[in-house]
C-alpha cells in the first residue's frame, strides 16, 4: 500500500497536469512534487493530538442551527431556547475537523448549548459548570487539548479558571487571534498610511486587545494608539507596560465608545454582546475592524454611513482543513483564528496549556512559528470579508 504522503504527492502532480499545458505543466508538476516532498518531514514530524474546540450559540439560536442544516432556521426561536436552554442538555458534537492534507479527522467542534447572552449575563455559573463537565467528558475520550471558542474564553477568565486542570491542555486561542488581527491592521496601514495617525482599540485591556496592542507598539509606525475599555486603572497598567516596549508610540486612554470618533481606524475587541458602534461614533471614511463574536457592529451601519468600511476581524483561511457536520457560519475553508490556534497546537502535538489569560509576545512568536511550520495547510489572514461577504474595496487588493 502506498503511504498517504506519496498519494498526496501524486494527486498534487496530477492536478498540475490537469489544469495547465505545455512547459508550464511540467514546471508546476515538478514544483508541486518538490514542495510536497520537502513538506513530508514536516507533516510526519509530530504526532498530532486530538483536540476539541468549544462553541456556543451567538445571538439567535435558530440562525446558528442553520449552519448545521438550513431548514433548522424555520424553528421558532422560543422553541429553540426551550429545547437547548430550558433543559440541562450536555455539550453536543457539532462536527468533525478534517485534515484534508492527510485525509483524517483531527478533532471536533463541541457545542455548549447556551446562547452568548445566557453565558455572559443570564447564568454564567451554569455555563461554567457546563464547560467543566464537558472537559471531564473530553478527557475520558482522550482529547489532549481544548480551545475555548468565542465567549467561553472571557467566561472562564481567558482560561485562568481552568489553569489548575492537569488532565487536559487549554488554550483561549487569543495569541493567534491577536496575530491575525495584527496582520489585518498592518495590511490596512500599508494600503492607507493615513490610518496610522490614530488607531483605536476598543477592549484594549482584554486578552486579545492587549496582545494586539503589544504587537502594534513593538512594530511602531503608528503615531498614536488610543486604548479604550471601561476600567481605567487596567488601561493605565497596560499603558505603562506598553511604554516599556516602545516609548516612541504615543498612547492615550479613553473609557467611552464615543472616543473612537477621533480615530481613523478602530479595532473592536470587547467581550460585549451589544451593538456598541453606532454611525454617530465614527469619523468620515473611518475603517472598523470588528473582531468581536457576537459582533459589536450591525449591517445597518453601512446603510447609514456608506463612507465607512467595516471588516470582519480574526478570520483565517486554511485550505488544508475541512469540516464535517455543522459549519461555523463562515465561507468554505475560512475559520476563526482562535479555532486555528487550537488546530495548530494539535498538529504540533501540544498537550499542555497554551494561551491562558492575556497572551504574551512569546506566545505570539511561538504560534507564528507553528503556523509557519504547518503553512501547507494555509493558516493565513483571509482576504477581507465584510459581514461575511467579500469586501469590495482597494483595502482588499
Ligand atoms: N475571531 C476570533 O477568532 C476570535 C478569537 C478570540 C476572541 N474573539 C472575540 O474577541 C472579543 C474579545 O475577547 P477576549 O477574550 O479578549 O475578551 P476579554 O479578555 O474579556 O476582554 C474584553 C475587553 O473588552 C472590554 N469591554 C467589555 N465590555 C465593554 C464595553 N461595553 N465597552 C468597552 N469595552 C468593553 C473589557 O474591559 P472592561 O471590562 O474594563 O470594559 C476588556 O478590555 C470577544 O468578542 C471574542 O468573542 C474572536
């Protein structure tokens, strides 16, 4: 029997023959063979660890159920709430995560059957208990690492509430999310240097927000970074830390969402479930990079303010990764960056905790190196989307 790698090399070479002609065919086929062979030691170097990624319902349960099957959207919302939230339903396997390069299941998406609103406002203790019992179940199934998706991370204090568990590795996925958010910011600054006059980060003291701020300040090239959240002493502590990284960048703080009016580029990274940003908050031609889930912007913003650009943040493209069962509400081969961090750590055979609390620049550099090592799967900043649709704008060129 052929090794799967050899089959992959042959398939790759065959693809080159099918889509091209003449000289170009030969060149492409040879190149793809060499690429695949060069990658062999990388693919086989580590034994991957089974992983699970925790997800939950965002705003309307029926809309998220439609990611499993479109017909489920027809179920009235009150019935969905009764079934999923009114009972003590355990976590459900939403679907498998496939390694399309090697043709095997790498891990699974596990649905915590609660809405964002219930997790953060209505009944956080119930949600925490459900996460703990889900982890117990995953340990019994031999899962080595679990990723805290969307608001399960803030709910578990960025994973800090789970750090004493020694039976399973935990990551909040925020290091790679901050890497991808940073890459999106840099892409925007390169396309439009005017944006670098003042960049606002809303949720700057949070896990992703602070890690993005660290990277931006380390790079420099922005005149001012405006740090926004509600708790000012936390922002003051962050400002002090950032000054130590690069004193050349001007750092200001604010505790009112209206402060973003002075910024050309606003990055949203709060753990709020509300639509925080309204049209009157934004300056002319403002760009908003919204990394929140559930999001803090609404599509009506674009109707009120056609001059404004809203970009979906934290989205990765990984052509070598596929899903079976329910989707995550993103186009094919597009994934949330926190999910991608968990897959990457699993591919790398990681079993311990990784990003817990606020990730450091060391976490950033480590996960960037892992993504580079597994670049044959993709794992790069996706072309910009706006409310799930391709963004038609010079920013996307
Ligand atoms: N796309 C992805 O792959 C991905 C990955 C991870 C996370 N996320 C999303 O990123 C967001 C941040 O996650 P996180 O783990 O960094 O959360 P976090 O650590 O809890 O941080 C939240 C930040 O938002 C601030 N905040 C909360 N409510 C606010 C409000 N009403 N107005 C202004 N600031 C507010 C908090 O500070 P104060 O409490 O002081 O206001 C804090 O600075 C979440 O929406 C999460 O779902 C996306």
